[in-house]
C-alpha cells in the first residue's frame, strides 16, 4: 500500500478550507495567506502527481481502492489517466491565481460585524471547491464521481450568491436580487441535471451491478455485461444531460452568463476554467467509456448542438454590452469546440478537446482576471463605460490584449494548438462540421477585437483618466498565465505525450479508428 | 402456529373447556422480557400520572423529565438487549400469543422511535427559550391548558408559574403506542396501538403556550380527521375479519394465499370471493396512509404541523412516520403479499401524487413549519417508493430512510424553536431573511438539514434517497424513480429558497433573534447534525443494521 | 343464513356517519357521526363473529367501545376548550390555518 | 549552416521580446536595439545566401528541424525550417527592406514617445514574416501568416487614440481572418488527403489524388492569399490600413506582408498546376484586382491611399502571373521583388513629404514641392519611373515579362489577359503621373492649418533620406540586374519550374505596345493635372470617379450587408436567447409556481373539506383495487 498521493492532493485543500474557515474574524489577512499557502502546497502535490505519471504505463495510475458503502456497491476508487492528470494539474495551477486575484474581493464592507466572516468563508469555499474538483477528476468510481459532481454545487452556490461582484449595474438590493437569482439558477440547473443523472446512475447499477469503471470495463470485455440497446441509450442520455448542463451546451447554457456576470471575477473564472471542465471531462471519461454504442448513436445530434453552441455563443458574445457576460458567451462557444472534439471521435479531436480544456482554462483565466482588474478599477462592467485605457494603463491593456488573442486562438499561443486539433479531428470525420466550426474562428476575432477596441483604444473616457496600471499582485497573476500560454503554444509536447495514450484508450473503448488519409489509403 | 393459538390471547382457548374446573383456567403465555420496551414505557407513563397527582408542583418538572428520560433510555437498552439476543434475526418470533411480533423490523423501528423520542423529549423539556413568566422558567407548553387564552385564569396560572408537566406522561403513552404499532401482529393490536399513540398526540397538539387558538384548531382538526380515518381503518379490519375469520396477520395471510378456505360460501356467492378482502385491505391501507400523510390523506399535515407546539410537531413528524411506515410495511409484507399485484397500481398512484403534490405545493409556502410539513409529505412519497419495491432490499432501505429522516426532522424543528421574536417563534419565512448574517452557526446548521432534506450528496438525506430509489429500481419501479428525481428537483427549489433567504438577503431591522438554548436542545440539534453527516459519509454500518433487520417474521 | 343484509345495514350506517362528518358543521355532531361509523364497524364485526362462529369479532367490538369512550374523553376535552376560547363549536370557524 | 536559419528568426524575435517587455528604461536605446537586430538578421541572410550561391542549383535547399511541435496520434507538426531559393529571395527582401525601414523610422518616429514599442512591433513583424517564408510546412506557415496579421494589426492601430486607426486595425485583422479561414480549411483538406501538411510530401503527392480535391485546396489557398494580399473580394482593408505610420505602410502594406499571398500560391505551385480550374480563378482574381486597384488609385487625393490602390493593382499583376502557372511563377516573384523596392521607396517618399507637411496627406494641398525637398523628389521620381515601367528601370523588366507571360498563356484567355495587363499598365502610368504632378509640380497649394501656422516644407533628416536613396537604387537597377541573362529565372527555376509557353506575339511587340499605352497614360495625366492648375478642392467628378473615391462602393456594400446585417442578427439572437431559450426555463419555473399556487387553494382550512378529500381518496382506493382484480 503506497502513499495515497491522490487522496492527499485532494485532502490538503479540504483541510486547508476548514483551517481557513476557522481563522478568527479579525485575522482576515492571515486567512488569505493561509489559503494561498495551501493552494500552492496543493500545486506542489499536483506537480508530483504529474511527474509520477508515466505516459506509457497503465491506463489508470496511482490508483487507490477502499471499500466504502458495500450495500450500494460503492468503492472509494481513485486513479488518474492522462486526461485526468492534465486537468488535475490545471486545477491545482489555477487556484492560486484565483485566490490571488480575489485577494480583496471578499473584504467585508462594514468591519463592525464580528461574527459574519465573509473573507474566511470566501477562501475556504474556494479551497473546498478545489478539493472536490480534484477528487472528481481522479474518481474512477461512478458513484464517487456523482457524489462530488453534485456536492461541488453547494460551495459554488455560496460563492456565487454570497460574494457578488461589487461592480454591479444599479442599486445594491437590485444587485443582490440579480445575484441570488443567478446563484439559484446555477444551482437548480445543475441540480436538475444531476438528479436526472442520479436516475441514470441507479439504472447503471441495476444493469451493471457495479460502479467501478474497471469492473464494468472488465464485464464488458468478457461479455458478462450486455446492455440492451435502448437501456444503454437511456442511461447515456441521463448522464449526458447532466454533463451538457455543466459544460454548458446549447440550449442548456443560460445559467452561465448570469452566474459569471454576477459572481466576482475569480469565482467566474472558477466556474468556467475549472468547474465546468468537470462536465466535458465526464463526457470523455464516462459517456464514451460506459456507453460507447449509445455515444456513437447520439453523435449526430450532439455534434449539431456543439456547432450551434460555437456559432451561437460567438454571435451572442458580439452582442453583449457587459464585459463579463461577453466572456461568458465566448466560453459557451469554446465549450462547443470541446464537445465537438470529443464527439468527433478521432484521435486529433479528442486530444485536441483535452488540450482545449486545459488551454481554455488558462486563457479564460488570463482574460477574465485582467478584465476583473479593469472592472474593479472603474467599478462598472459595461463596455460603454470604457475607452482609451491603453493610454493610461498600457500594461493592463497589453495583458488584456494577449488574453484576448489567446481567446481568439492566435497561433503561437496555447489555444491555437487545441483548437486546430479539434478542427482537424472534426474535419477528418465530419468535413461539414469542421468547416462550420471554422466560422467560429472569425467570430472569435470579431468579439475579442471589438471588446479591445471599445475598451482600450480611442480617446480616454471620463473616469478612466486616473486609472492606475497593474499592481504587483495583479502582475503576479497575469504574467505567469501569459508565460504559460506562450509556452504551451510553442511546446505543448509535455501535455500531448500525457494525453495521447489516454485518448487511444478512449478510442479503443468506442472502437473507432481514425479515418485514413486518401493518399495513404491509396498506397 | 394454529389459528386457535393465535387469537387465544383474547378468547381463552376452547380446547381446554372439557378439563376439570380446577384447571379450567390456562393463563396466556406472555413473554414479558420480550415486551420489556413497551412495558417499561407504559409503566413509566402510569408512574408519570401518579407523579402529577402526588408530587408537589415545584418538583414535578424535574421528576417528570428524569422519569421520562430514564424510562426511554431503559426501553432502548431493552431493545438493544433483545437485538443482542438475536431476536432481530434468528430468534425472531411472535410473542404474547400472537399479538406482538419481536423481529428485526420491529426492534429496529422501536430503537429508532425511542432514540427519536429521547431527543424530542429534550426539546419538550427546553425551558430557556421563552422569556421567564412570573419569575419561572417556562417551556413551550401552556401554563394551564384548560384555561381560556387571555383569560384571568390563564394570567393567574402564568403568574403562579404553572406548567403543563402532563405532556411527559402523554408523550410516554404515545411512545408506547408507537412501539407496539409496527410490532402489532394482529389487526386488533394494530388498532389499539394506533389509538394509544394518536390520542395523546391530539392532546399534545392543543397545549401550546403561544398562539393557543391555532394550537387548539390544530388539535380539533387532527382529532376529528384522525378519528375519521381510524373509523375507516376499523371498518377495514372488520371486513378483513369477515373475510378471513381471524385477525391475526398470519391467519389472514394463509387465507389470502388460499392455504385455508375460510369464507362463507353463501356470502362469497353474493359478493364475490375477494370483495371483502379487497375493500378491507384498501380501507386498512387508507388508515395507515393517513398516518404517514400520503396524498390525498395528507391535508391534516400542514395545519397540524403549523398549529402544534413545535417540539410536539417535531416529535409527531418524526416518530409517527416511523411507526406508521413500520406498520404499513408489516401489513404489506406479512398480511397482504398475496395482494401485491392488486395494490401495486394504487400504491404507485399514491406514491406519485404524494411525491409531486408535496413538492409542488411546498414551493409557495410562506411559513417554515408548513414548508417542512409539505416536505414531509414529499418524503413520505419517496419512502412509499421504497415500500413498493417488494423485496428485502426495499424493507431495509425504508428502515434506513426512516432512521435518517426522523433525526433530521427533529433537528430541523428544534432549530425552528430557536428563532424567536416578541410573538414567540418567528415561523414566517420573511422573518428568516438574513439569518445567516446575524447568526451564521444556526443558519448553517439549518442549511445542513435543508440540504439533507433536498438529498444533496454527503448528507444522510442522499444516502437514504439513494437506497430507496435503488431498491425501487431493482424492484422494477423505475418509473417511480424517475418521478422521484423530478420531484426532488422541484423540492430542491424551495429548500434552496430558504437558504437564499437566510444567507443572500439582507437582515431586516426588526428581524427575529436566535435564543441560546439549554444543553438539552443543543443535544437534539447536535445529534441531528451528527447523524446527518455520519450517515452521509459512512452509512455502511447502519445499512448493515437495516439489512439484517429487514426480515419480517410470520 | 347469509350475513350480507347485516353488511348492507352496516355499510349504510357507515355511509350515513361519513356523510354526516362531511356535511355537519358542529364539532360535537361531527364527532357523533364518527361514533356512528364506529358503531357500524361494531355491527359488522359482530355479524362476522357470528358467521365465523368465533368470538374475535365480539371481543374487538368491546375494545372498539372502550376506544370510542377514550376518544370521547379526549375529543370532548379538545372541543370544549376550543368552544370556550372561541364561543363556537363550528368546525368551519376553526380555519385560521389554510393555504 | 542549417543552424543559422533559426538565427534569422531568433534575432528579431529577441528584439521584439526585449523591447516589448523591457519597459520605459529602454526608451532611449530601443530603436537602436531594434534596428541592430533587424540588421543582424539581414547579415545572417546574406551569409546564408553567399553559402547558397556556392552550391549547385539542385542542392541549395537547406532544412532545419528544431523540435516536434504538436505530436498527436496520426498528426505530426514540427517546428522546422526550409530555406530554398524562393525562401531566400524573400528573406533577403524582408530583412533588407526591413532594415532600411527600421533606419528610416528612427527619424520618422523621433517625436513619438512610444517609439520603443513601435520598433518592438516592427521586429515582431520581421520575425513572423520570416517564419512565414522559411516554414517547411503549412501549419508553421500559418503561424507566421497570422503572426504578420497580428503585427500589422498592432502597427496599423499604433496610434490607437485615433478611433479611425483602431477601426482600421480591427478591420484589417478581421478581413485577414476570413482569409485565414481559407488557409486552415486548406490545411485540413491536405491532412485528410495526404495525411500531412509538410511542403515536401504534399507537393510531391499531388499526382495521387483527384483533381477535385486539389481544386478545393487551391481555392482555399487562394482565399487565404486574397485576404493577405488584399485581392478582390477581400481587398477592402488595405486602403484603411494607411492609417498606420508611413514606414509601416511601406514595409508591411507595400513591400512584404501583402505579397505573402503571392508567395503562398507560388509555393503551392504543384497543387495549382494540377488544378487548372483553381488557376483560372486565380488569374481572374488577379486581373480584376489589377484593374480595381488601378481605378481606385486614380481617384484618391490622399497620397497614401493612392499608393495603396497602386499596391493592390501591382499585386494583382503578381497574382495574375502566379495564376499563369509555370509560365509566370518566376516573373511574379521578380515583380514582387522589384515592386518591393520601388513601392517601398515611393511610400518612404510619401512619408518624407508628410513629414515636411505636418502630416498632411491630401495631395490637393501639396504642389511644387520639388523645390523644397529635392532628395525626396529625386528618389520618388525614380520610384515613379520604375513603377510605370520606364524603359531600363526595374518595373519595366518585371512588368513587361508578366505582360508577355499573359499573352503567352495562349488562346482567347491569353489575349484577354494580355489586354487587361496592358490596360493596367496604362492606368498605372496615369495615376502615378497624377500623383507625381500633384505633389511635386504646379503651384504651392497649402494653406495655414486650423492652428494658424502654415507648414514649412523641408527636406527630411539623413536617417530618412538614406534609405530612400538606397531603395531608389534598387528600383533603378534591380530589374535590369535580374533580367540580364535571366539570372533570376535560373535562380528560381529549380524551385518553381519554368515554361516559356508559346507567345502569339513577339516580345518586342509586347514591349512596344507597353510603351504606347504608357505614353498615352502619362499624356492624359499631364493633360489633366499638368497643364492646368489642380483645384484645391476636389471637383465632383464623374460617377466612376466618385465610386472610385469610395473604393468602388465595396465598403458600402460590406457595411450594408455584413455590418448592418450582423448587427441585426446578433441583436435578434440576444433577444431570442433572453426570451426564448431562457424564457422556457423561467417559464417552467413560473408555471410550476402557478400550479403550486392553485393547488395550494385546495388547502382551504376547513376540516370538512379535508375529510372530503380523504373520503374521495378512500373511494378511489377501493375502486382501483376492485378494478385491478376485475381486469
């Protein structure tokens, strides 16, 4: 029994969360530093996991398995494949920046309230989310995953509803109303999805008699498990619905703009960059692995939905007046790409989708957090309130631009690699889909550049003139992310070599072969 | 066992009449040891009445509380002892000449009931919440139930610092009835037990210290409707007796599955062979569904829950459900297994409307107690789904759910007692706005309970729900599971609403304050939280318990 | 002989009682109607007891009476206290709690 | 030697990084760093060039693989460079002209406090452009392709405080993105067809696939080329791009970046050769743009916009040539290089003029400047002669060859193309003469500006004039140097291949014809702008003139169809999202609430109605049970 590395990686932030929450009200700053330290320590652990993971090795590594709830046939089973380890690394990587960026977002407005301790709560909740996300990326037991998938909602819900963006349009109580609306919408959407999934999870157990991915795969292999086609399809739909809500896929997306708009920027980043990835991750790991046939059966519809998300999200992004909502819709478009890559069911598509999850996480974080710095300076989310920022705060503008360029996936920055892989993968399997998706590239350029032009260029608007440039803390958030974007754009190999084997496993699960190039086939 | 032996507890056996006058009398064999839990509680109750009669007023409260707690603890110890002697499993058998079953479900449920009543008695005994009246600490019961609210006599009683310490013996009687109810092995015992635990509850509902009018109204409604339903139940019993010629479960079961032919041919000729059975079964079912508060027999629930003194509500909501579902299970599994196929559609229908109805109507509730009432209705629906899964797994899942649910309920109502303003408990939801800001801990605890009700993972509510739905799906009731998850989604909405209210809305200036309770209520709440979290994270042990206990003796 | 006539009678009584509960306002009367329903049950029980030639039915009938008596005690207590505080025994007046 | 290739890119890239991250402390040295690194890159280029000359024609190509970029199952993309004669030509052009323009900018941007960043962007551009031309596969080329797009975006919008500049920058990037879409689709097609997108394998395997596939790929490549090289229908951005500082217009929007399209097509020659239909489209696009740009150039009063039109038209020549296949590849590139010299020279001249005229761009406010700025006049004049194809100067050789090639295409096609090219030559002569006359001849027409101080035209500093002089040399001699003994032809042939075609008319005839149309063009121009004074405010002009002033209305078209339409689309979608998609959800919630409210009414507080429901329930229960038994 080796050291339970994965459990440790997940447990550390959980414990840290409790510790942070326990920090007395007065010692606000201490809580912040504690949270930051914990997240960094987690990053170290995640790094060790990444290092220990052997690309060539077994499908699931660093596995742990303990009996948990016998009656439900539930085991506490952990293990990471290439996809899991990549996303685990992403999560551990982003959280410190989230914390750093949200340094002042949860300072209580009135300091007299002695018992209400928002700051501690804020950071504790973030760490709690981190713990749950990490665990859900490593869970190889469907039930365990489901539990985390659902439980994760609660801290997120409090983060969204409890700590609104101070830079809101309109009066305080109005903002509070919108905020709780957003939070409730977020929770109910996802809860509904989760409950549908619950039915499917139970159904799966009734059919398969086990929750363990490995056992089910085994049973499938030796033919002891034969799902009726209709059953498999129903179960698949149950799972997919939940993930599509989380992802979010058109037309189940409307919770995201509200949530991201109303939440504080770091939390918004937490939503898109980290938590939503669980949805797409789960499509890849559970939908395809558990229900290969049904997945193939559903592919056409899902591809259409993905394409709609891509174009629709981008167009709506163009039409937004609110910076954060704009980025939210952009994310919807990007999630469309991820789903497209997953269900194209080609090696390039799925590797691309996995890279996309990571890169989108980083790029959105970069863009959104810088946007957050901008918003806190001006105290408004409306694009119309900005203009000429680059004249007064060139560094801010520069970082913002790079974030934007990453979002429109400019070659040389990380997202390009993944986006192109997804496109190629989709194109080689479904040429039309590939071509439609490329429209998304043009639209991406449109909304990013329009946003940049309206906010950063032109004559300096009133209220901007005295805007200070990025401070050290903010640079500490922006620069590493940008560096990472460039590095992974130029040299994505560390990721691809981890991801490729996992993708091959998935391809094998769904028994799909990459379409052969015409010329090769001719030879 | 032979039919004669069964009901010979009531009629001295005809078999021995020919014997010499000296030994005409053969005493019925009563296994007192195995009935110990019930006997202890009843004894304590009787003792309690004597206390009321003879112990000076000053000392009564202390004495009663002590007596009650000791009695319940002792009874629980007895239950544990019986279980330890394997009465839950291998030695399970019918005691008291067929009147009472001592088997797994019975003991498990009795244990649950006793623990729940223990913690609810703590809230009965709470004396720190209400402002002292006439210089004495007072609990949430009327100074003098008899006196008219606002009348001089009441003022006098208050000034004199009277308190209704009778609630404790009443509660004990009720507990005794509940202990017998799920263990009853013939219809008569069932009926008696029903009345024994109902009647004291009617009274308990009426004796609230504040808002007495509502309290009395609740009592009247509960009483009339309860009596009404028990009349139906009794008629059902009569018809079943007519059909089977016996009231013992085993006997009826034999007749139902045709191993014994009882019914009068002439009667059969007129009204068909099974009419009596079916109608009787249906009526019996209805009587029990009334007690569990299933739609459409649920309408008393909201009013009574709202009107009754909150500690009583908690007790009622938790313990009654446990007892009633226990009886329902035994009825369906022991008496009417032959009828499963006839009753299934009906049960399906009831379960569905109960789940959906409870959840939907709860959305627009504005009073926290009514809200919890409707939520309890929805939960009754979920449990019914487990009941319908005709399998041992179904039984154990229901047992587990009952255990989970009852503790959460008591805890939740205990929290409700803490949130007070000038008019006593502030139960209107609007008053709860911003509670999270003013007293985070209380709000957090309540939120935990709500999440457990909503069945969010890592809380006991989820484990229970999962167990029940899994059993249902296994039992081929997949449709119920789907309806279940849908109504859970709806239900989530109003639980979330309360959380939003507590945490995300600004506290009102004239908002309620959270009274600091005595260790008694604190224990209740703490136990609730503990059970919620433990059964949420590591339910295995209790699931084992439930599944071991999941076999009815016949 | 065929006990069915007794059953019809009992059913009739039971229905009368039930409809009384549904129709009458005065709590006391309602309560009496319930008693009537119980009596219908008793009649049924006794009839069947005779039909089956065992005593269970009659025994149960006795128990029912006792229970009924107990119910009367409790019921009257509640109804009377309600009457005293509201100066009306109408069940419809007692409708503070609704919706 | 191979290892030097990376240095080509590394030097300017380093410069960009240093200058952009360096911060204010580099403000004073910034421009020098930039210039030196650009020059360094040029030196490396020259070294490699000399080395290349030392080798035999066939084994001149160098190849350097740095690392495997995107290794994914079945998908191999490397960061690898390939330096053959074609790339080398571009390398020298880019780094050479680039360096000159760096030097020029030192003077030109002297008074701009963000000069450091300007040089950073210039270096960034050089790096990207070099990646574009020395990449050994289409994906890496794509990187450079979008990289230059970014640099151009940054430089056009360099004066971001001017909304017009910001808009122009955005427009340029977006239009290019449309082209890039074509490029990415082309790459995908290559991947699915050939399983790779490295130049070597793809271009060798063209024989093994269907013509249809190749046509598709070709058209997609052409789309990309149109975007980058401002060819119809994606030409609209180039005119606005003149918002950028003049050195940028010279380097990016005249000499180098805009010619990337030509490079792409010539580089992909093998594909086009095998797809005649695609070639035809290329030729058509080239021909149309050739005239389109020329016409626009005639009507503009803004000196830079006039030159931009001319650029468009000249690139039209190149694209046309490239579309002719092996007949024209070499000449396309040759014209590209010469054009690089004289057009850059012209732009720098224009810049120098503006420099002396308080950044006035309206030629109607110039006039008679030759006295004030002789050097500019001379260099600009030489560039002018070169572009109109005055015998002996660069333009003469390169353009003449293209016209010949056009005829050599043969058949009616050949005649039509030949005619078009000739017509183009005439118009070129006309509008360039127009520019020349309006700027340097006639009376001075400038007035005091709003500030009241009237411009004092003066010659620009050395740092600006020297590059102009160098480029002037290029514009005079390059063409001759290349053509004598077909040096250039032999240099490129190994890469592009060549084919003389069969000209229906002799070379001399073509030359003669060219001379004739040239004279006509000049004459008309002189008649209109030389003899009588130029009105300070533009006359209303004919319909065509007015259309031409508005870029032949295609901006208006874009505005109405794309911009407006897009706005409506997005606005309506926002509405749909809010009302429909979101409405459904909120609707369900609301209806649920309504249902709840209605059911709630049943709970009317009357015990008797509760009893009713119980009674009814019991009845239903019984009925259902009996029913179940009945059925």
